[in-house]
């Protein structure tokens, strides 16, 4: 980097990045390493130490910057609230933000005073809580209508600035317990939040406040749009202010599939269009006044968007551009991008881990650095000028953010480049029309014309995007490529930016330095250990340190055609080819909430037992299961076992089967029960049977896999009817055997099915047991479980209103002194069985 002002800022950010992304043990090691490096440069600098254009004083300054950033970022975890769940609280505080939607009221609530609504035992967590611990903390406030669709008294009248007294449930989320799971604790911490409060009952306004102008304006805008264009209100507000909460799920899915979901994350593109709009609107003013007026417009827009990180970063850049116009008209956009990142880092170091910030920063970097390079390509220069810029900017942003998008979402939109070029023009027009209409809301009739034009454009764009989303392979799930992919991707970008000649020169210099180091190591260390003053180096140099093969590979890699082809092949291999498993069995109890989902991995097979729930807007197949499989580089399944037809076990099956190739599906042999509506909604039974992919299992069946894994079916013994729960009592019960270890997977079986298994004379003792039916009282038969002697048991359970797991079940296993692992507490839990023995790895350990 040639910008000497930006170098120290980059050094500080690098130090901060290393601090917030590493554990405490690694942080201490890195701090010692940086300190030793600074000490070495300060005291042992030699004239032959050459670092190009960077001289000794600047080197010392940069390393000091790294250390300063590292130290500043080390205590970043203090911003993350500890997990907490208070079911009945009374709180007084100030309402900061507030939004009224059709089926949800939500906002931000700052607590001033809090107390528990009921007395608790002295040894409970609640008894140790002090009101002072919550004073000044902010929470997301949610209010839902009652079962009749009515709101509790007072909620529709409150506004930002009011001091409220309310009651409800307070939650501070747990850290992620599953690989690839969304980190709500980090999300809240970056935004200055501690958790959420779900209000119950009426609200009392203690002190009436005065709503801000921006809130009144946004509320007036929402009321106007809902009156005339209710179906377009959510999408238009999302584009204007970066709020996607009011957009229907099917519309969001369409935008995701076409790769243009970013239009609802108000960021750099929005600020650029607002800057252009403000500059054009004040054409009649003198230059300096015109610049100042445009600055005011940008700042007001940032306030309307509630100052989210992408908007804050883009606003700083926009203001820097305008400040540059006040002077000589020159501004380094990259410098101010780095300064904006540094400012956010000083506000909260955890911004360097926030996905939204990283994507916004990477996209802007791409548009500043990569777009000019891309625009020089011959094939782009043949296009019309507006299309040249749009295509170069879009392609640059996608190239810069591609590894991040893969790592976070595991999806690639194959038509995203075309739809993004199209949406860039539509976004600008809709945004500017919507903002002009918003500015004219105080007038009658006139603003409606601008909103109508914006809605017409949205309808046209929705038709086009809907068509694109329905195309075959519009988007594709891809595997987690790992660090090798990141290295290859950004190394290739470095070659593109620096030029292959410069990169080849740097590589030769580094090879030479490594070769000289090896020579010194061989002659001075190994030679002395052998009792010789010198050793022959020529043979060693020729075979190892000459790097002839590596040099040839590098020359080929940086050549134009072979380099591009090799990069594409490597990238596709990393994204699409699964990883070869190890010679072991890994049983993973995936945390899907209130439901079951168990992954079985061996060296040669990938099997799944149940798929978790589907309810409302939550589909475990889409939200948890498929992303988890992508994170673990599992591209297909050899068999899917479905224990029974309850929604918390088969809810994710339709999405899973539609997106993950599954060789066979195994279901319990329960006769006509398979014709029920629940089974038909879960899986296409007839098409699977016609294709020979459906396997009906009953007691006594055995499956033997190539890895040595054996699956014995213990139930259903017969079809049970007239029990308290027929679906549960006809569950598929499996006994797995691997390396002489047994694992019992019980579905939701209850006492009636346990007795059938016992009457049949089967043996069900196991080293590890999955507790049936999420730990319900109806699935505990002490006599039946007394016949087992497990090393540990597992309960798959989530938030529920059934009281699962019951205290009776927990007490039974505690009295037997057997460890209990729960997915609601421990997250996703993995049981590993190999030749060395067994080990259990919980997703959460800091309970």
C-alpha cells in the first residue's frame, strides 16, 4: 500500500482482527510474538535488513500499531452479554425505536429499573440478579397480538421517547452451538444490544416523550404506503431504509435465489444514489453551499436508516468525497474506507467479526480497487459506457465478497451477475423516487405520483426476478471450501492487481531468502551436530531448496490461460467435491430446536436419522440441516431414516430431499399408516417406491454397511393402535454397532413400544442412548432402562411448552450418575467412536 496515512490504520485493524478472531490462549501467544518482533527491530536492526520502500522508523510504527490494535481488541468479549433467561420480569425504561407491523410490534427498549415479578428460591439464578446489572442496557422489544389477533392495551399508542412500565420475558441468547449457526450474541453485541424482551399484557406510559422527526416521517410514510400499496410497502421500505422485516418470506426467497438480497441492506449503493440525488436537487446553489446541503441530505438519510454499520461506513465515505470537493477535489476513497473501518473498530472492536460489516467493507473495497482493473478488459470496453460501469462495479463487488458469501451462506447464485446489473439501475430509480416522495409527504397528492412510479418499477423487477428465480439451477448449494479456497482466491486477486511479473519477482526473492536460510541451517546447525565445520550443500540444494518444480508450477499458474483454467478447476473442486471421511463413526446430534436430527458419518457412508421440525417461518431443513451439511462438506446422503411422521422429526425432509441427493429413504413398516397425510407431506412415497429408493423396516431387519457399521431394527414390532400416542409408539428404533460399541436411537417411542421390544426378547443394552421423545414423562420406563448401562445419554430438545425434558427423566439419570447431554444446553453434540475409544464433543462448553 503506497498511502502512508492509511498504513498505520491498516496495522491497527490487522492487530484488532487478530485479537477478535482468536481465543484467549492464542491471543497471549500472539501478543508475545508481536512484542518480540518489535524488540528485535528496535535493538537488533541490521543494515542488510531491507524492506523495500518501508524504512526502520515506519516499520517500528506499523508493528506498534499492530500491537495497539491487538491490545484494544483483546477485551472485545466484554460487549457480549452472558446467556440468561428470565421468564417473568417487570421493567421500567425508555423506548428508543418503535415500529408497528401487521402482526408484530417491535423496537428498542433501554432498561432503567428491573425486578422479578415472582419470588424465587435463594439458590436460583434469578435470586443473584441485581437491578443495577440491567440499568442502561438495551434490548429488542417484541409485542405479539393475542390468540384473537388483538393487541394488549396501550401498545398501539406508545412512541419513541416514552418511558414505559411493562412485564414479560427477558432473554439473553446462548452462543452458537452448531457449526455455521448464526451468532445472535455477536449480532446483538455489535448493535449495542444485550438480548430481547417479549412483552406480555398491558403497558403503562410513565412519562410521555417526544418522538423524533425521523420516526414521525417513517411512520407517516408507512401509513401512506399501506393505504395505497400494501403489497409493495415492505419491499419499498426495505430498499429505502434497509429493513426487511416487513417483506414476505416468498419475496425474500426470490431475492436470495437471484443473488440480489443485498438491496435490503442499505449500504454504499444507497448512499451513492442519495448523494447523486442531493447534488442534482441543489443545482441552483453556489458550489460550497451545494456541497454542504448534500452533506446534510446524506446525514439525514443515515439517521433515517438508524445508523446501521454499512450506512455509517458509506456515509463517512460520501462525506469524505464531498470534503475533497471543497478543497482540491481529490480524495482517496480507499484511505477513507480504511478510516471508516478504523472508526467503527474504535466504537466496538467486534465490528471486525460482524458479517454485515465484512461484506459491506469487502464489496466497497472491490468497487474501489478491482472495478477500474476490470473495466480495462477489452470485452467490457466494447459495451456502452453506462453498462461498462455497472458491470464492472457489480463484478468487482461479487469477486471481493464471494469467499465471504460462500463461508456464511453456502449458496451461489448462477444468474446473480446479470440480475445485479439489472437491479443496480432499478434500485437507483426506486430509491430516488421513494426519497423524493418521502421529502414531499407534507404535500397532498404530489408524493403519491413518485410512490406510484416506484411501485410500478418494483412490479416490473419482481416479474423479471421471479422468472429468473424459477430457472433451473438459479442458485446452488456449495460445500464449505475451507482456508485453501480463501488462499487461492485472494492470491489470484493479488496476482491480478500487482501483475504477474511483480509477483514472480517477489516469489523469487522469498525463495532465495528461504534457500539461504536453509543453507545456514544445514551448515551451521546440522554440520556442527555431526562434528563437522561444513557439510556439502550442493546436493541438498539441488533436491530441496532449488524449488524447480515449484517454480515451474508458479510460472504456469501466473500465465494468463493456464492460470485461469487451473484456478477454476481448483475452485470447483473445493466447492463441489466432498471430503473423504476417516476410519471412524461420528454420531452427531444436531441442534434443530424441538425435534430430532442425527447424522451418522463413517469413512464410506453418510446417513441421517430424522430431519427436525418445520413450523411457521422456521424450516429446519433450510435453516439448519442443509447449511450444516454444507459446512461439513457432505454433498449427498446414502440413506435417510425417518423414525415416524410427527412434524418435529420429518419437517425438514421435503427441503432436504429437494436439495441434497439421497440414495435411499427408510421408513417404519406400519402398513396403512404410511398413507396418512403427514407421511405424504413429508416425502414422495410413491415416487420413491417406484424408483426403488424406499425401504420399509421392521423389527428383526439388519443393515450392514461397507464401513463395518451395523444397524439392527428393534421396532416397530407390530403396528400399535389405541395407545396414548400411536405415532410415537410406531417409531423406528435402531441399534447401531461399530467397533463393538452400541448406540441406541429411540425415536419418540413410549412405554407401550418399549414393552413390545421387551416381549419380543430383543437385547437393547447400549453404550450410548438417545432418550426418547425429548425426555417426556411418557417415555420413561425405569424397569426398561434399568436393563441398560450406558456411558452417556443424549436428549434432543429445544424451547417448548411441554416441559421437556421432565424433572423425572433428568432425576432418573442423575441418580444413576450417568452424564446427560442436551442440545438445548450443549448445542450440537458429537459422539466419536474409533479404534482408540470414544469421545463426546459438545458444541457449547461455557455453560
